[in-house]
C-alpha cells in the first residue's frame, strides 16, 4: 500500500457515518441546547448558529466539536449590559441542565446525568453581541488578555478553513494532535496548517504533512499566524506562545524520526478493519452534541 493510500484510509476510518448513532445523538443534543437557550432568553433578540469541525470540513472521530454561537443584537440588554454579564448569564442559563466549564470565550457542556456523569457533549456555547445591524462581526467576552473582549466573525472562520484546499491535511494533523495529547488549540493548528501549506496544495498528503512537520521542527519561531476575522485586532500570541511552539517543534521532530525509522504506521497506527469503523468516537459516552447545521 502506498503512503498516500494509507493516509486516505486513516482519514476514512476517522469519518463519522452521517446516519450513524453518534451523528443522530449530535443532532438531538443540538436541539436540546437550542431549545433551552431560546426558552431562557425568550423575548431577547437572539441568533444561534453553528460552527466547529463539522461546518469547517475538518471533523475526526477522536477530536470533534460544535461551536454553538449565542449572539445577541447590538442593542439587546435582556441578557446583560456588558459582554461579561452576557457570558455569565448564558452560563447560568445552562448550568441547571449541564455541567459547564469556562473557557476563555466559550462554555463547554458536559452531562449531569448520574449514569453518564461528566460525559463530554463536544459542545462549546459561545456567547456574544453583534457589533452593528449587519449581524456579522461580533464582540466576545474574553476572560484573559488586556481588552476583555475580542472581535470575530463565524462566517469568515468557517470559509477560511473550509475553502483552504488543505482540509485533509488539517484532519490528519488534528489526529496527530489527539494521539500525542498536544495542548495547541484546534483553531491555531488549522491556521498553522493553512499558512504552512500555501503553495503546497498540489503535493500529496504525505509530502504535505512532512512539510508541515519540517517547518515546525526547523522554523517554528519564525511562523506567524493571524486571525482571518480580525488580523490586526486579535493578538494570537497568547495561544501560540513559546510553550506551544516548543511542544509542536519537539513532537514534529519525533514524528519525522518515527516515519524515517518505522514508517507511517508508527505515527497513526494500523488502518482499522472496515467493520470496526462505525464504532463510537474515542472516549464517547452517551448523547453528544447538536447537528452542526451548516449555514
């Protein structure tokens, strides 16, 4: 089997069946969360939209998520006067039904069911407020950083990744991240991959991955990434800091050595038998997230 065919088979094994139980559960849970939010903020001008790996075309079984945005109109104060109040009030609305973990701008949902305690639903609810009447750019509360907020745009993020031409490489690098327990954020890894594969889209998958790892190994300090939704306003240095860079560089070095010494299976393992590819995602228990409805 060629290296290219091996990587394609690994990708196939990481693809969730759209009619499988996991995806049915994802769709069901999405509805649960949306109904809860609309009930809790009845009367508010609220827009709920969906992003994450499904919308971007980068979903893998071992690391998937749904960004469920909960955006209020510019002049809406029913959920709070400030971005921090909106964030905290959305957290409070969810806390009765879910275990809620705070992230810098999002709220991660897990199960409160005693039979599935703390099972991860792979949902990040992202509260925010539209900047103007166009309902495109938004301000999000940010618990870290000096500004306490960040400007972003869900559509721009999705299109930047979905139309990058390198989603297969991104998916494999997300699998590499999961298998090596790396701390780099998915969004940062996506931006890195797109940046490093500019002009390399015609290469086969093995060459694309080797190029990314070689750049991370040899030139990680020189790599620059920007938030496509706000390239001059959002500083990503906190997310792509010295610790993350060193972690990526050392693991890229080890991975290239593994491939040279033992081949690609040393990195991603054997291709699962097709009969086992419909099994639940790694670590999956119980119902998961909502339907990712692409906009």
